[in-house]
C-alpha cells in the first residue's frame, strides 16, 4: 500500500473517531443543558414537565392537578420552546 493511501486511511479513521467523540460530547452537553433548564423551572411546571414528557403520564398529571389534559399541553409546549 502506498504512503498516500496509508495516510488517507489513517486520516479517515481519525476523522470518524473524532466525529463519534464530538457527537457523544454534543449529546452529553444537550442533556446537561436540558437538566439545568428544567431545574430552573417553578416547582409546579417542573412536575408537569417531568411527569408528562419524561414519564409520559399526561392524564395522571391532569387528574392530580384537577385540570384537563389539554390544559397542560400548552404550558408543556411553552416549556419545550424555552429549552
């Protein structure tokens, strides 16, 4: 194999490794920034967001708060927009 081909192969392999590492770091950064944003929410909004979006329990949240499911969907979309 020629030197050029070897260098090209090594370059491509390094770029692939770096891209995987970059993507992983970006994912971790996004997770941390979402956690920080959710932690800054008022307690009631934080509960609505985590139970409905993370746990997938909109109906239970609505029943617990004594409101309709539709009534919690608007605040959730506002929260998602702010994240």
